[in-house]
């Protein structure tokens, strides 16, 4: 929710580069040399947001729809650690219409 509520703080890869790649809708990672910054809300928020299914990222402009879609995913899949979330492969059958 931090990334969606503060979307003006973040750039997408297409805003930063002029290349049309598969990662174009992901948020751009700023250069982080310190581990304390990498564990902070901004950097971790980008990492978590980029790992969400595309269907959820597409509704990020609408906070209410995003929150509903995020709750559906979190209720469907119980992630106990961030590593579990990052290792999840989002297949088409696990995402419903939000």
C-alpha cells in the first residue's frame, strides 16, 4: 500500500529508459549501496510491488480496487516470509479478475 499511496515518489522502467522490455511496467530500483536503505520501506516496497501479478499492478491507480485485489491474493496464498512471496510464480490460474 505504501507504493500505491506514494506513487509520485517512484518511476517505472519506461519512464527511466526508452527500451520496451518485459519489465517495462515494473518500478525502477534506485541505486542502493547501504543495506539499511535496502531494508527500508521505499526499496522493499518496490521489490514487493514488482513481484505482484500484472493484474494487480494494473489496478494500482485505483487504491480501493488495488486493496481488494491485494487482499484476495493474500487470503488465497499464505506467505509466512518475504522469500516465499518472492519465490511464488504467478501463473494465470492463480489470478482472478479483480
